[in-house]
């Protein structure tokens, strides 16, 4: 039996961190998520870009409203973490993944930044779940570490 080391606990796959892993969610959607942080340098870059106009307000406790915070984080994630958003418009048995959002009305719209921003405004808990998953180191572990953990 091999003992845990810091490498086996915290080692990640840079390809997964940068190019993403698919995470499936209830409701027939899946999202290709790069890691929020780690080796995903786009995350730090876009965090800086989108926070720049709000830097002074952010220094003051309560200086940024909840709405501004949500808008900024949504922009950061859409520019650097959410690489693809797909909906299964087929069945569970025969999936058909498309780059669309199925609205409450049943209509399909293209899963672009504008529509995803609208979606996250209407379903903020979906964005919160995506944020949680993009920060979950387990998703970005090296495959050999995952195999080792299973044994």
C-alpha cells in the first residue's frame, strides 16, 4: 500500500486545468470547466480585467453590491472558466448534446455569453454550483492519481 504524499493529494493535471473537464448537471446540461485558478492563467487575467473598474469600491467593506459582485464573477467565469455549455436535446439513451440553452418556455437559444449571463441571473444557484465545481481540485487530478485512489 502506497502512502499519501503531498504530490498524491495535491497533484493536478495541467491539461485538465487549462482545457477543462466536463461536469454534468441535473436537467440535462453539461459544462466544460477549466479550473478557477491553478494553472489556468486566463482566470487571473480576466479577474484583474473585470475587477479593475471596481478596485476602489472593493477595498471598502460593503463597497460592492451583491449584484455587481455577481456580474463581475459571471464575466470572469464566462471569459476564463466556462469553456462550453451544452444541453442534451436528445434522450438519456441517445444523447444529443448541443451548444444551446433550453429556456423555461422550451425554446432553444444559443449558449453564448449574453444568454449565459441571462441564465445565471435567473438561476444564480447554477452559477454558484459551477463556481464550486471549478474550484474542486478533485476534478483536475492526474489520471494516475485517480486510478491509485480507486485501488
